[in-house]
């Protein structure tokens, strides 16, 4: 399975494709949520304000130049201020996703941070989760509150009280995979709670998984060469078959590039 190679796509195309995935998956509403990308010139590409996600096209995406000039057919999202605040707080981030998926919104209303230790892969992808106090949507106050959470370098995802979630990434696919995994965790926790007690893994169990993962994965180009695996893909890369399904496959694509099933 190959992942979307955002490095070969214009920011407009990336935003259009990913926001389409989010909308069609029922993870945000027609008018709720937005995506932005900061390019190498310091310009920010963002979803426009008041445009139906179901009919959004590449031509609708707006660019806010480094000097504040707006280029495009529409106004930028009303929540541009907090996107800009996050980029300023964390220069290493180049993509931001904000949305209102049902599972994460439920946690934001309950004012609870989900424990992603339900499965070791999710904990690895999502990391620790921040929680920003309520701020009026679209206000500079909200931007300051979210940016303050992101200043804690261990957070790449922040739940917004009675609102939704915002996630950053090194690129748009990195942010999207974190977003999708975190929403998966929230829905799974809620569903498991209907059946019985929600049991999480210990730090020791998660560390053991990470050690196992590293031991049985051969990676080229990053200084790690351990374990062995059956059948390389056509590029000569090896991935153990035991780690090539479901969220493990998802994690491999996130961390180590494209992956093909044999």
C-alpha cells in the first residue's frame, strides 16, 4: 500500500485531498474545521471561509502571504489566527489540521484527555495530548491558548475545550495520520466503556512493544539494521509480515515512507 506523497503535491492539492478524506469519513461538518500548510517561503495556505467542504476545489484554497497579503477567490478561514499562532510558536511544524470529529469532540466536552495507551501503536503515533481551555472560535484569545499548549514540545495534538482538536505535523500526512489515529482511540475508548472497564497498557508494556518493533524491523537510511524479514518489496526494502496489517501498517507508512504489501 502506498501513502499519499505530499512532497510531490502543491499545498492547494494537499489541502483539497486531505480535507475531502476527513469530510467524507464523517470526521467534521460541512462548515467546521480547517487545514493549513506553511511553505518554505513562509506563506500559509489554508481552507477558505464559508465554502462547503463537499464542493471544495483546488481553486478555492487561499494563500496568506508572509506580508499579510491574501491571494485567492475567498477570505481565509476565520480561524487563521490560531493557525498562524501555532506556526509562530513551533517553526518545525509545516501543517495543521483542525476538525470536529465526534469522538474527540465528546472528550473535549467531557473535558477529558484520552489515554492512547489502549494500543501501543497509537501511543507511539499520537504521543502526549494537550488540552487548551475554551476560547471564542476565530479569536486571537483562542490562538494564544492553543499556541501556549503547543509550546510544550511533547505535544503535537491539543484538544480544544468544548470545540474540537488541532494537530500539527512535519507535513500534512504526518498530521493527518496523527489525527485519524487519535479519533480512532477516542471512539474505541467510548465503545469499550459500554462493554466494561477500559484497560490500558503500562509504560513497560508499550516499551516492550517498541523494543520488539525495533528488533524485528530492518530500516535502511536511518542507522538501524536489525532483525530480518521475509520478502523484500520491489525497492529491496524489508518489512516483517507480522507488522503489516491494520494500524501497524499505518504506523510504518507514517514513520518510514511508502509500503507495499507482498
